[in-house]
């Protein structure tokens, strides 16, 4: 099946015909053989690298990267206090950015008026414009409520999803409906708590 | 001489039937595709009807184009070419008829059951178990008819097309039967016997190789017959046929795990899936080269002949798809592309470009020969080609753009990589909406081209006289050429070196210390010895192969050996290893009866076709959806629901993310909570009642499969369902939503709220979580 002279082989037909179909017996193209052998060599090398001289696994790499992210996040939270958040709420750029996030993320439950249930009983979230707060009305308390969520009431954990900067902006936007120093009371929870099956928070 | 001349009339009636069926089902399958593509752009298009939703019609689309359109096309091509290549009429007219009508009945049954929500919940394996049995039976009928015909052949040597047909028939039988093993709970419902990662591995061993051995190998065989016939040119290279056939059938089987890269699937399987996909590139391109280079000297005919236009473009698309496949199998590329439209684009290069164009070329070539009348309009066929080509290019370009855009947006982070740049999944979806619309236009053009084929062939055939081909053969009394017996087949250098090499490679892969080294050494030695033997005795290898080609049974046995190896080596260790130990650090909590009922609704509605349940070991996935999914978190999932496409967000840790009322309102109208959502409304979930009566049978089957359910009586199951449903309904009522506890929406909410729940286990002593194995 293999005439050794490539020139002679170039157009030699095999003797057999199948329903009139004939076959040449050309040499395999070198570049084709190269990709074939190259892929096999790569496969052997890749297997050796990953299964014998095992570097970190996918899960290991992921854990390292998540630890770096967590550390980076800690560094941004330390400066936040009530005064800073009140300052942010008076900055038009911060409030505008917060409005964008709010309208994309929060309006489903709190409505674009921020009035939530009080405007439409079908809405899930409470009114954010009143001076009575269910989970505390100090800026850092609001910040904590947004970050950690109140799962039992339907407030998701926004921290891992939005990140510190966007949450500061959203809190600034909500605070822009309020005045520093205004009276702020804590209301008892309205309505019996709904039993929502608990689950681990979205990120470790 | 005592030769007696006889005339054989081919059974071309069956070819005509399969061909017309393929053309018809092609229209149906493409229409379904067009509708579901349009539904992604306009969610209203299901008209609030359950049986028109994307989740139920997507299986109809895939099953119709794969098994009905390409299936019938393949049967037509195989039956036409095989009879001529072996100079024998099909062995049995009865079997041919049973094959044809049985297959059409199966298709009709599928077209009825899938929209009604009867499904097994595994992609391309959705049909319910009674239909599975029918498919297996009809496939055996096909096999018997085919091999019986080979046995009666007047042409001793098997041509390369026949090799591919043999590989198709035995491999599809193997894949189909193993992936459809399940235990029925009723006449219309069953649970697959494997769960979680095992089920995932089996599913994609099947799913990937359905592409390989249903959409590729038979069509390669068809190419090897029809392309030389239509161009009048000899096949480019016989030895390329030999090398690419054997490497293709051996390597293809191993590549399945590339559908599960970066998931909870064990690392060694992911490595095999990726590397074998890369090794598949050259064997695939061997087929493309043999097709395109056969056209050397015939390129001028392309200007006028629509048949050769379709074939040349079809083979080129095959080359594109088989280059893209290995590319997408590289883990880092896959991290971007998986779950996005890029994969959809990749698939359609293959189906629209390769399968659809090869089918069109073959039909335009066959019609004048089967009805003895020239094609009604060559110009119309040429127009079909250009319209189809533009359609494919629009479709594929749209899906590439859409997939890469969405992948980049989903993976983008900001603030020094600490938070997602686009936290809202809908942002990414809104960005690609124009691309989704362009896909509809591309698909529409392709279908318009196909309708031209329907019209063209209808006008050609109308009133024409069907003719059957004939051939004159000599009934020879001369002895048949010497065939290879069992010993001659097995004790031959090619077989011995291949088997030993594979065994040594297994020892290297799985062995410890000494065995590993011995395996590595043995594999290398086998390769060297085989090379030396081949170089010293080239003629013997050639003579042996020539003898193998006149021996159909040994050839079939060796093909089976080649395709079974990869599956055995990947699947056996995975199912033999005790699942309870191989769970990483989490173990799933079995579903309550109500949650199980909800899960079956999730499967019925085809939710898995848009929502994955697999958070990959990738930072953006974890930031978006929560901690990565562990192997043990789906061990009781029969079938697994890891998904393959995210038209919506992942749901692996959906439980507890939102309150019950959120899901309730979301099922009523997703847009009330997620502005711009493309998910349909599900009003029927609020009126239909959960099928609690079916639960005792379902739970007893789950127990049989190893899910640790207590031995509940039907009354206890009923009581458990009612208690949990009442709790959910009461909670909903306090939020102002009224519903009865027996409604399907309650069961589905119960299921969604349990997703991601597992018990933590102490890590195995000595195990190093940071390393593979």
C-alpha cells in the first residue's frame, strides 16, 4: 500500500473500482501529520503536568483568588462611618450613581418612589422614605442591612453581588431622601415572619 | 467458465421514502427552531400555552433535526450507496418497510409527547422509556437489514463509506442503550439509573458521540460515496481514509467530558476530555481533506453544479466546526464560551453547514436518478445554495458575537477584580438581544432556502415515473477471497500493538508508583516496536488490511473494540468508585416528597435548557452565584440537571436567595420583578394540581437507585406533602398571595427553595483538597 517513490505515488490509482469510484493513494500531508503528532505530544505533556506533577487544582486556585478578593474588600470598608455616608448622600455624583443601581436592582421590591408597600400593597419591600426604620436608620445600619440582607423578610444579601462601592452609592441615594439629624425610630416588624428555608449565604 | 450473469434490481423505493421523509421533517424541525429562536427575542410567542414554551419545544427542535431530518437523510444515503457499493439488493423488503414506518412512528410519538412535557430531562435523550425501546428495536432492524445485505454482497471488498456505516450502527446502539438505562415509575415516566456526576459523564459520553456517530460518521460515509460520484473524480487518498477512520472512531469517544469542563467532574476526566478533543482535530480534518482534495480538477464544475456547491461548502463547514470544537475544549476558552451562544453557533456550523448542505446536495443529486427526470430548476437550487449560505453566515456570526460578548460581560470584574462589572444577569442579556434577533433572520433565510428545495423537488417528482437502479453481476463459482478468521484478526501486528499500547497507557494513567512507570515505559516501547515493525514489513500491514476489508465480521469487531475502549476507561472507574465517599466535603440532602414532585415539574417544563445548576470553579461564577458546586451536592439527582446553556442565571444555590413570594410573583410574570426578562409566564402552574398520587411509585424507585429515603407508606408521603405545602401557602398568604396547597406552583417553589442545601462532611483524613485526583 505504500509505493516508496512519492513522485510515482502522486497519481497512482488503486486498482479497484466501487460502483465506478476510484481511489488515489496520496501521501499524508506533512502539516497534517504535524498537527496529529503535535496534539498527541501536547496531550501526554498536559497529562503529566496536571496528573503527576500536580499543580494546584481548580478548586485550590479558586480559593486563593477568593482570599485575595476578600482582603481587597476589607481595605475599602474601614473608612465607612455615619458621617462619611451622610457626606456621600450630599454629593450629586454619588447620588446619581446610586440611583442607577437602585433603579436596576431595588425597584422591584421598593418601587422607584422608594415607598414600597405603602404605595402598592403587592410590593415586597417597606417604605424607605419614612423616618421609622425596621432594621435601624443610622447610615451604617442601613449599609449593613443592604450588605447582609434580611433573608427572612425577602431582602437579599447584596454585599457579594453589588460590592462595597455600589452599596455605598445606593445608601447615599436612599439617604438623599433624608436629612442628617432627623429623628429616626425603630419600628417593630410588621406582619408575622415568613418561614423561608434558610440557606448558606451566596459567598463564603 | 461457469459464471452466470444475473441482474439485480436495487430497492430504491425505500431510498425515495426516506428522502421525502427527511425533506418533510426538515421543514418541521427548522420551523420549531425558528419559533424557539423567536421566543428568545419575543417571550410572548408561546401565547401563554404550556406546549409552545421554549423549554418544551427546544427538545422537539433538537430531536426533530437530529433524529428525524438527519436520521432519515442518513438512512436514505446509506441504503442507496450500500446497495451499489456491495452490488446487492437490500436483504429484506419487509425489514426495510418496518425500519421506515417504525422510524416515522417514533418521530410522530416524539412530536406528540415532547410538547406535552413527557421527558427524561437529558439532552437529546428526552424521549420517554416506551419510545426508547421502540428506537432500540428499530435500530436493531436497521442493523440486521444492513449486515444481512453485506453478507449477500457480490463485491468482496468493503469500501471506506461502508466502514463509516458499520461504525455508526454499532456505536449508536451502544451509546443509546447505555444512556437510556432507567427504571420506570409509570408508563410515561422513569428515572435514569445513574445520578449526579455519573449521570453527567454518561450523558455527555452519549451526547457528544451522538454528534460524532449520528451526525458525523454516517455523513462522512455519504460524502465518500456521493462526492466522487457527483464530481467524477477519484478519492484523494486511500491511506488517509485508513488513518483518519481508525483515529476518528478511537479518539472521538473520549472527548465527551469537554462538555463538563471547570465543573465538579473529577479533574482527570476533564483532562482527558480536553486533550482527546485536541487530538481529534487532525482525524477530523483528514475527512475534510479527503473531501476537498477529491474535488481537485473538478473545481470548474462548481460554477454551474449546485450539487458540488453544496458538497464543497458542506465539507468546508465540517472543517470549520471540527477546528472550533477542539478550540472550545481548551479549558480557558471554555471558561468564556461555555453556557453562551458561542456553543449554539458552533453546533449550527455543523448542523446547518455540514448536515444540512450535505443533505441538500445529496437530494439534488438523487432526485433526477430516482425519478429519471432532470431537476426542475437548477437556477432555483443555486439560489437555495446562496440563500442558505447567507443564512448560515448571519446565524453563526450573530451567535459568535453574542456568545463572546455575553461571556466577556459575565466574567468581567471591576474594582481591582473584587466585584462583578455587570452584577445583573439581565444586563448581559439585554446587550445581546440584537444578536438574538439577527439569528432569527439568518435561520429564516436558511428555512426559506429549504422551502425552495421542497418546491423544486416537488415539481421534479410530480407525475414522474419512479425508477429503480439495476446492476449486472456474475454469480461466480470461483472461491471467495481468503478472509481473516478470528486468529488472523487478533494475532496481527496492528491489533496486538494497539491493544497492548492502550493497556500500558491505562496502567500509566491509573497505576501507582511501579505500575505507573511500567505503564509509561511499556507504552513507549509499544509505539517504538510498532513503528519498527511497520517500517520493516510495510507490505504485510497492507496485505493484512486488504484481507480485513473482505471480512465484514472481524472488521466490525475491531471497530467495536476501538469505540468501546474510551467509554470503558472513563465510565467504569467513575461508577465503580463508591459514590458516598467521592463527594468532596458536601453531601446532598434528599428531597422531601413535595420537593421531588417540584423537581419533576422543573424537568417537565425544560427549565434545565435555560438554567444551569452548576457553579464552576471560576471566580466570576462564584461571585455571581455563590460557592462552587461540589461533587456530592448532586449525587441523588436522577437525572442530573447541571445544564448546558444559561439563557437565565444559574440556580444551583437558588434556595433561600429570594422569599417564596418572589418566586410566586416571578412565575406569574417574571417581568414584574426582573425588568426585561425573557422568561415566559407560567399561568398553568397556578391552576394545575401536583400529581401526588405518583409519588409513592417514584420514591420507591428512588430508594431502589440508592437515595436514602425511609420506607414511607403512601399515607405518610401524602401527609408530608400536605404539611410542607400548607407552610408555604400560609407564608404566601401573609404576603397577599392566595393559592391552594395542591397547586403545582407550590411544589416548584418548594423545590427551588431547597436548591443548594447539603450537609457538610469532615474532609477525608490525608486528602489534600488543593490537588487533583
